[in-house]
C-alpha cells in the first residue's frame, strides 16, 4: 500500500506563490489533481518516479512546476503567479502507471489540501 499526505495549502493573493508537498511512499509515478466546489476533478501535473516524463495541464503550464526528491519521499508542486481560478482542493495521487494517473485512475489518493487565491 502507498500512503500519501499533502501539505502546504493556504490563503494567498493573486500573483503570489505556494509550494505544495506530498509525502509518497512507494516507487510510483505521482501527480496532482484539483477540484473546486461544484466542478469535476481536474488534472494538474504528473511526474514519473525517475523525475522524467512530466506533464502539465494547459491552464498551469509555465506557472506550475512538479518535482520530486526521492531521498525524502516527497513530491512538490511549485505554484507561481497564482490566479483566483487556481482556488481548489489539491489532491496528491500515485500509481505504478503514469498513464493511468493522468487520466484520473490512480490507485492511491491523499486527503487533499486547500488552496485559496484572492484577488
């Protein structure tokens, strides 16, 4: 079993930055989804265990960066130039297959961390 715990969410103003962290046990691909109230869960970013094959949603490309430090069992999502549209609960997820993860079929999910961006 893979255990995931997210942290780093908070309340910020538009244009600010946040870095989310996800402790992720297991040799898995890891990524982030987000969900705003009344909306479907949306893919944000994903990275292979080897730190290759990174993918980003068009809405965050150029602003967000996913990375990982396997010595610390941690995956990061650096979020810059935050917009009000980024407000959502962000979920870390993991799977042996990065392809399954990117389509929302990851086997393991964290509890979520709230990101709120005010304008």
